[in-house]
C-alpha cells in the first residue's frame, strides 16, 4: 500500500462536508461509470473490499503551503491530557474557556504527532498563520451561508399559490484561496494515483455532495505527491484522518466523538423508492486509538468495511477505514 497527498482548492461552497467516507462513495460512482479507474472494474474491488481496500480516503485537511504543514483538528482526548493543569480554580475555569476555542494543531506533512510539543490554535490564529495580511477579515476558516429555496410545482414550473413553501439550507464556504489536502492510501495492484486524481477531478468538475446540480461542491485538483510517514518509535497511538469504524479487538482504549452517517444513494438511485442507507455510527476524524501492540503500525490505515447498509443496492459498502498519523502520548491511559 502507498500513501499520497492530493491537494485540492475549493471553487464554490459545499452542501456536504468533505469527509473521507463520502469521498470514497463519490469515487465509487466514478469507477462505476469508468471501469478503467480500478483494476478489473468496481464490482471486483468491492467484492474484496473487506479484506483489502483499493483506496482509503481521508477527510479534507487545511493545508499551510508556506512550511508544508497541515492544520489538524484537536485530538478527541480529555482536555486534561492536552493542556497544563492550573491549581487556582478561577484561573483554571478561565483557561478552560479559552482552551475550548483552540480547535486546531499544526503538524508537518507525514511526521508523527508529539502532543508534548504541539501548539494549539483558534480559528483566528490559524487564519492569521495561513493567510496573508488583508485577505482574512472574519477570522473563521469556514463560513456558513443560508441559501433560500422554494418548492416548485413541476406541472406549472411556478411556485403557485398553493405550493409556496420557502426554506433555507446552510452551505459552507472556505476562506478564499485556501487549499485542502486529501490523504489517500492506495493499493497499487488495484489502482494508481493517476486514476485517483482522474476520478477526483471529475468529482470536482461536476460537484460534490448535496446540491451539486446547483453549483455547490466544486473544486480543482492541484497535484499529488507520495508521502512516507515517519513512525517514531515512541508512537503509542493512532490519530485518525477520517470517520471510521474501528476494530475494537486491536485496541485497548479508544477516544472519539461520535459521528452518525445518515447515508443516501446518489445518481439514479437518489430518486428511487428507497434512496436512504441504514445509519452507521462511526468514530469521527481526530479520534485517538491506543493499540494493544505495535503490529497496527505495519499498515497505513485502520478500521473495517461496513456492509448490509442498503436494500436498494445490497452490495453497497461504506468506508469504515481511515488513514492515520502515528501519535506520541505523553502519558499512558
């Protein structure tokens, strides 16, 4: 297996977050229409997905090009493990309030994460580090914009007196000029980076996620490079880069925020009788898994495939895998 970093640049807002499992689903649709993207066609790779995934996608991660680093979400660990304890009660409460705003940490591309030396940043501090002066006014990496909609009577092509039903949807916009990184683990026997980039380029052109037909979910693919992850011998945990379903037999402790994927089919199945998949409870990205032994570091990904989630398409699988970065915990739990 090989690990690549693919850089993309948003060119529109997004109705659906750029999560790893959703990116995998979009790529599968591309492979379904273009069998040459994966060896032997999509069905062959889906049949063996539970044993050997052909590709594992991370969620989108803000990239800092100036020093080839990335802005990672703060690990889902107890605050007491991340910040220095203060004895004075009042000062401790004030510090806790400020620390909750520090949602980001900076990590050099491919390096193990050492929590002892990590600096945590707020949205504003990250924007100041990422953007040049004058290009960031809000101090927020992402902004929500409420887009008004209305229900249309398809027989008359008007809202009509009885069909007037306005509603709004929140769309997410990244700061202008930002670039995002996708870490993708690839099985060289099943596909290659050129095909992955080809599939992502089509996704970025036609749109990703909700309301792609109205212009959302657009991005450009800027390039791809192979990454050699440097696993420090002191690493004793995994920091995940996408929502996942961990194999609990491999880990002694798991720290994560719960993420529930209410999946829905795309393309022609979106308008079928049953377009919805069964909900999947996952560990959101930025989870920390503490393994029972170091054998887990021999693979570039962790997790497992999720099956039996759809009645409309029984062969559907959900990416329960995730790429990860080695993590050095200052203390054992």
